[in-house]
C-alpha cells in the first residue's frame, strides 16, 4: 500500500531520540526550548510554545485570547474536527465560514459578508480560525485586515502549512494573526509522533499559553500575587492542563526541523509533477493562490461526484492509500446536534463530494507516483 502520507525518519532522528533516553530529562528539559527556538527560527515568530498536539495548541491559543462562554469562534467547515471543537472546549459557540471553490480555504469574500451581517446584529466572533488547507495559506492579508477592522482576533490553523509562505513571510510569522498553530502528527510536514505548537509575536499571549500548557502554574515571582515563599514556590494563576511535549518528541522535532526546507521543496516538486502528469485526465487539479508558497501537505484532485466512490475504491484496490479531506465538520452528528446540517455551507459540501487526496510525502518515489497516476487513470476509465 502506498499511503497518502508518511513520516520520514532518518538515522539522525533515531540517534537524537535514543540519546534523550539516557539523559536526565524525559520531559521538561532543554530540548523543548531548543525545538521552540527552531520553530521561531523557521517562522520568524518571536515566541513558540510546544505542546503534545495541534489540538492542544489550538485550545491554549483560544484560552490565551480569553475565548469563553458567551463568545463566538468562526472556522472553516473544511477542516479536521479539532479546529471547531476547541471553540466548544472553551465554552464558546462555534459557527463556520464557507470556503473558496478554487483554494478550498475559508473564503475572504464569505468572511467579509458574514462579518458585515454579524456587526449589524451585534454578534461578532471573538476569534476567527482560518485553516491553511493542504498547506496553502489563506488570504491572510485580507483576513487580517477584516479582523482588525471588526476587532476580531485571528488564530491560524497551520497544521498543514509549516514551511509555506504568504507573500514575503513564512507561515507562522503572524504578520496578520495573533497566533499560528502547527501539527507534528506523522502525516504532516515534520513530525514529533504526536505534537503541536503555537507561535506568536505577543509576549503576553506566549506567557499565558505557557501557563495553560502546564496547569496554569507559574514559577516567575514577577507574575505572582504577593511574595514568593522561596525557591520551591509556584502559584496557579489560571485553570490549565497538562499539554506538555516530552523531550523525546522535542529531540525528534529538532532533527526533523533541520530538513524542513528539503521536505517542502520535495513536496512541491512532486506536486508539480502531478500537475503535469494529471493534465490530460478528467480531474480538477488543486488551485494555486498567487504569492503563496504551499508546503503541500496534501494533493487533492476532484472528480465527478457520482464517480468519486468508485474511483476511490478502485484505487484502494490497486494498493493506493487514497483518502478524503475533509468531511464538512458541520455535517458531523455532534455538530448537527448543535443546529448545523447539510446545505449550510454548500461550497465545502460540493468540494467534499468530489475530493480525493492522492499520496504525497517526502519519501514518495517517482515510480510510486507513476503507479498512483496509472491507477487514477485506470479508475477514471
Ligand atoms: C492534523 C490537524 C489537526 C490536529 O492535529 P493534532 O496534532 O493531531 O492534534 C488540526 N487541524 C488540522 C487542519 C489538522 O490537519
């Protein structure tokens, strides 16, 4: 089976992880800050907070922005469920903004229209959470400008997009957002097995996220109420969780991050090769945004909705591990119980009906890619 995505693990990765096992710290040691420094280096962000998943990172990002009861979070319906779930986990309400049919990203036009209506009815969101689908950044200049205009905070879900760029800036520079979140799940661009991070340029948000990562506790006397009792002393300032990353994960992250540029270059080369090879097949190729460098987490083709299932099953039968990203979140049973349903976000639903993610990862060989294209061609008859 050729999977749709797969980690790339080298001898250097293995040596780095094994070394941690013989060291003094399995958690809360020097490697997490080293990984955070690598994230700041790669993104240009001033602060990074590494945690045990992107879901956790999205959660502490929203907590740090004060999202809570009575507030509203808007995200894309075309995402993994976690992007929406964190709104409810914070006690806020959630709504969605439909996508652009070409980029599969939150539509800035739809966002503008919805913000205008929300402002008129006095029900603006506190947080907008755009998702950089497949690794291609949303139009952050427009989303950021709209957010500033309406006084809305922005958290980028860049789970797919580390190593990409919007204009002159790397994804994660937070030029147009408050916080940007990455995932290091094995199918993503770089991996720590499980893992995630939130980056920001705001030192106050960074400090709050660090506290939410570890029970809401601080050891910094400057932040404490009253006097410190001594060197052992800590105070719990907020209600936090244990979302800490281990040293094993961080060590893997450091060696993986050293290959980020190679990974993104390789994925782009493979994507360009797909573009050329699929040009004559009856499929719609992924749309490209101008001025954006995608990290190409996913390569999604669209076929006729009536044929999608047959094409998918034929390719799986050929040993091609195709997948579908994403089932529109608002059609999930949980979200239907909260008032959403089919028909609410038709562009995302039409996209979903036709989408197939075909294999794309750094270790995919051209021969394997040829096999994917042959299988797709055969399935399309
Ligand atoms: C993978 C993913 C997540 C969740 O990441 P975890 O690290 O598995 O928690 C969230 N949002 C998107 C868009 C993702 O692809």
